[in-house]
């Protein structure tokens, strides 16, 4: 019997996210406002789930040690992004071009950030080159871990679009969204980011269930 690792488990995660989103936005406006702030309950839970995935990969899962370390490092990058370390440890956001050309920014800081950013990009590229083919093959075979990983990437894209939408609308179309619109958008973004962490943890569990069943 073909072991697909329960390929559609990700649908339970997506359904749960939709229910949480409905409850958070439409049933309690005060709760929605609290959940849209930095350091909220959902954001903290997201970080905990990411760290759970790292612990699982490094200390519980078996199999290819190199793959587990690479995957754990990738999840660590998600943790740093979730905690906004790219803006907390620098004078400007590192995805802002002005950061690299602003003469008031310390040269040492710019060099350190540039080197760190290049190292992260290199790690991401190497990860895709080494394991992207395995993911594509798993998608064709409808393996659970592959479908869940692809879903996490799709949710990540949607969350990023929601995060960038107010700024893009303001800068390119002179449209300023009201707080009544931005607050639900931030809540949805936070819930989607929680979903990414859940999906990544689920993909890890599915992969090693799949590996042991082969």
C-alpha cells in the first residue's frame, strides 16, 4: 500500500484558521484590536510552534542529520522574521533601500547586516537546490509532507501580501486604509502566520512518519 502520509491533513489546519479568523474578527472587536498589536497571544504562540519544530528536528526526529539541521536553520529564520529582529537590531528596516545608502547608518552595521543577509540568502538557495526536487517529486506523488509544505508556502505568500498591502496602496496609489480595515487585515495576517508555523510543524511530523513507513 502506498504510504502518502495522510496527504490532506493540511485542510484541517486551514479550516481551523478560518474558524479562528471568524471568531477573532466578527465576534469581538476589542479582541481583534488586541490581537493586531505586537507581542500578542497569537504571535507568541507562533514563535513557540516554530521553536517546537526546531526542537523536533534536532532532538527527536531521525534520519538525514544534514537535512534536519538545514531545515531547523530555515525555521530559525522564520522565528527571527516573526520577532521583527531585522528591524529591532538595526536603525532602519533592512528591506528598505535607504538603509544601505543612508550615510547616517553606521558602515560597520551595514556591512554586518549585508553579510548576514547574504548568508541567509545563500542558505535559502542551497536549501532549494538540495531539496526542492524532493518536494516537487512528493507533490506529484501527493505525499502529505509535500502538500503541507506547498500549502505553507502559499499561506506565506498571502500573509506577505496582506502585510505589504497598506504600504503599497499608500505609496503607489495614495490610498490610506482606515483603522477599521487595517485592524482586521493585521489580525488575519497574524492568524495566517500562526498557520504557517502549524503547517511547518505538521510537515515535519508527516515527513518522518512517511520515512518510517517506507
